């Protein structure tokens, strides 16, 4: 695996891959959802049957091996109808490596 900075595009691809895998075993996940930078956090949560902000931020920290504080997660996850995957991917990319 290549190491280095994680770009927002790389982060989005990982999110898309996770969604595809989740659809194979989670009946609440929406296989018809097409995730993009313009997808709202609310749509992403619905498509992937995700937990709410506090738990989601903690899960993303664990998944990516990063330590983004809860207030920073709230800024990119809330309000979910106005925030997008671009916001999430940019934050993760600023802290993560691949």
C-alpha cells in the first residue's frame, strides 16, 4: 500500500468502498445511493445507516487513525442537511495518511 498524505478524493473513495461493502450485509444500507462530494451528511447517514455526530466522529477517528476533536467533527457533520461529504473528506484528508 502506498503511504503519504490522504487526498479528499482518496477519502471519498474509501467512503464509497465502505458503503459498497456495507450494502452486502446491512439491510438498512441503501445500495442505490451514489456518494459524491455533494452528498449531504444527512443523505450519507441514510445511505449507510450511520450513527449520530458524536459516535460518528469517534468512529471516523478510529477508522482513519486520527485524533480530530469532537468540536471539529461537529463543524463538518452539523447541520447534516447543510454539510457535505466534501466537508468530511477535507477534514479527514487534513489529518490522515494512506
